[in-house]
C-alpha cells in the first residue's frame, strides 16, 4: 500500500525528533511505499539536511512551520466574506469552549462547530490559493476581538486586550499554515491509501484535511501527547492568551481523535492522557517504541564480572581482604537538565558512599541549551562540595568519586560501553515520558533503580527497583540493597533483558504497525471505485496487491477461451 507519513520537526531531517523511530519503521516495512510530508522547525534543521532515505520512500514534500511562505493569493470581496465567516466561527468556539484541561469529548456541538470552521477555511484556501495574507490581516484580529466581546464569551476571553489578541492571532496563523499548502490534490495526499501522523497537533492537520477531501483514513501515533506538552508549558503570556490558545489546541486534539481511525499511544501513560483528552477507548492500540537491540547484544549476553556469591563476599570481608577500591559503580546516562533531578541523585549517592565506601558514580550525558549548561555547573559544584577529592596518600593526586563524562570520551565510547561498566543503572527523573535509556540498560542485562514517573513502572514491569521521585533516602536504600546482593542483581538483569527483547525491539514495533496498517485499510470503504462500460461498479476489479509496488501490478496478456468472450452481466448489487 501507499502510506503518507506526516512528521513535524522529525523524519527525514537529521537529528529530528522521533526521526530514528520513523526511519526504522520505513526500512522495516519495505514491502510498502512511503510518501513523506514533513514540517521543519527551523533553518538550522533544514541546513543539516536529510538522512539517507531507503528506496521505498517515493516522494518527500516539506514545508517550514517556522516561517510562512507567501502564496501570493489576493482575495476578492466574496473570498474575504467567506474568510470572516469561517475564522469568526473558529474564534467564537475558542471563546466559548470548555475550560482548558477539561476533556473535549467527540460529538459535542463545540467540536462540530470547530470542525466545520476548520474545513471551511481549508476549502477557502484550496479555492483561492492560500490563506497566509488573510490570517495575518487586520480582518483576522478584528474577527477575534468581536468573538471575545460577544455575549456568552468566557470571562478570561473578555479580558483580552490588543496585545493579547495580536499574540493569539499570530499563534493561530502559525498553527493554520498547513491549510495553505498544495498537498491536498489527487496526486498528493489524495493518492495515498493511509495517512500516518507521527505525532498529534499540527502534524496531524494534513491528515485531517486528506480525510475531509478524499476520505483517506488517518492513523495517529503519540509517544508524547502534544496536548499534555502544551498544558505543561507555561509561555510568557497573559491568562487570556493562554486560555484561548489552550482552547484551540484542545479542540484540534479532539477533532484529531474523533477523525482518526486508530490512535497509537506508545505506553499506558500516554494512553491515559489520550483518554483524558477525549479519545475513544475503542480506537486505542498501544504499540511500544522499537529500539535496536543489536548494539547491546555483546554486553547483554556477557555476565558482569562481580558474580561472587554473598557468602564469598562476607567471607572475604571477614578476612580483611576487601580492597579499598571497590568495583561497584552506579551509572546515570541521559540528557542533563533539571527534570532529571541529578541533585537528588548526588544527595542519595552521599548516603550510598556512607554505606558502601569505594562506590563510584558516573554521570554520562550531554546538556541541552543554556539551561542544561547552568544545571550541569550547579551539579559539578554540588559534587565537589559533597565529595572532596580523595587521595591514597600525602603525595597522591586526589580523585572525586563522582565523574561527569560525555559519550565518546575514554571509557564511554558508546552507550553499551557505559552500561558494560555499570553495577547498577540509576534513573532519578521527576518528569519522564518513555524512558528509552532505561530500556538500553535492560538490553544490557543490568539491574536498575528508577523513580516512579511517566511510563517507568510499565517499562520495568518487576525487573528493577522503583522508588518515589525526589526521595534521596529511598533512592540510596534501593541502590545499597542491590550493591550488596549480586545474586539479586543477576536475576533482575536477566529478567530485564528478556522483557526488553520481548516488548521493546524494532521487530515487534514494525510487525505491530504492519498489522494495524492492514486492519485500517481493510476497514476503509473503497474511495476510487472501478466501473465497467455500463457505469456499474466492479467491486473486486482492483485486488489488494495492486497497491503494492512490484511486477505483479503490470497486466500480463494471456489467451482467452472462446466461451469467455461474451459480455458479462453488469453487477447490480450495491456494495457498501
């Protein structure tokens, strides 16, 4: 079949969000053909270029969300009247919608009004060649102001002032830029058998329009719920602007959930958020992200070197043969930022050192922007304060038991190399979505200690220890209990690797999506019926394999027996 893959800031751009997952999916489903429709999120991303595309990617069409391309459309009086009508209706729905955070349930009058206004704007853009100038015009701001001052508008909307109106109009213009694209033609999204949006929000908007114009089924994958991200983000804007924008994103999400044939959350945490935002439970199909286990096979199949039994360890301690340089090492690996709560980890490690002298902590990762750099500096200062450099003698150079490293350095060439030297892998986050780093540790067969956030418990599933977030003492006690029990570490590590290979491999992800693609298309009515000479439908004239690229799609002439030359009776049965 032919699949339209919709992305925002991701595939096929180098380093894009979710790009690795999309690339593995496309390469794994080489029996299908892909058309990629991608939004870029900045000039730097466009300058970085694309990843190497496999042959099954037949076409790539891109558009920038960070800048509006002038379409040159000049609207006449009738077109301006249509724009005012539909944009004003959209603004009116935003001003009277339910409070932000409340579930937008499909089928409500507000959802219908929002969908009609959105489709009206899309049809206007298709007829007139775009809406870029109209969405930026004073006409749009006045329509928004009129809706805020109309009877029935919420109090926060009535409090909107001119700067607030300009902010909201600017954000709506950015979100509605996909309406002005030339993707919605018969040879564009109208030619695909299925639209697969790699995320919700604006990325799914072309899929909504393909469904509206051509009846193309839509599949939406959300490994991180975009509406949740919007609610958790606190922009520097007034309450009126935040309220109106939250209403827009909530209604767009509700329309996406209502229109999609299936919704694919990446874990139960995302699934609960989708249900909270109005998703129909019957449409939900959880498919875990697929990670490549091959780079971790060598480490996972080897057994850690400290497999001595508890009795042997106790005996060695009693004989006084325990070396001061204990091989135990705690490892944290990820992106350095405040949400990872390395401060609690450092305080927990202080208690670990008191119970198990000689234990070391390796913090391996990279920073993300100025905030990450500042946080890393704070953590370095705290580590220096909590753990003064230790030296074996008066003439030896001291060494801090906490090391801050980056991937690619000595002893940390790859993620697998880092986990190879770990006794226990630690995750200390206070906010976490789907913990891919934790799965990598599981692939390596390492016992883990994690905080109970996001989808951590779902991923671990009883193969590691889980403690409350922001609780250094509980984190320390869990680490010490594993450091002192090598048999338990071995048991948990083996169970973790088996669980990761079963649930989180690339193979299970690709096969699950392949089955869902077939199920979606099978449940979708034929959009381009084949007619015979009399104009009657031929329901079985286009076999399923006709959509799959290959030599069998080319007709092969063959001899026809004389008794089959007569014209067949037309099919009169209506097929629905």
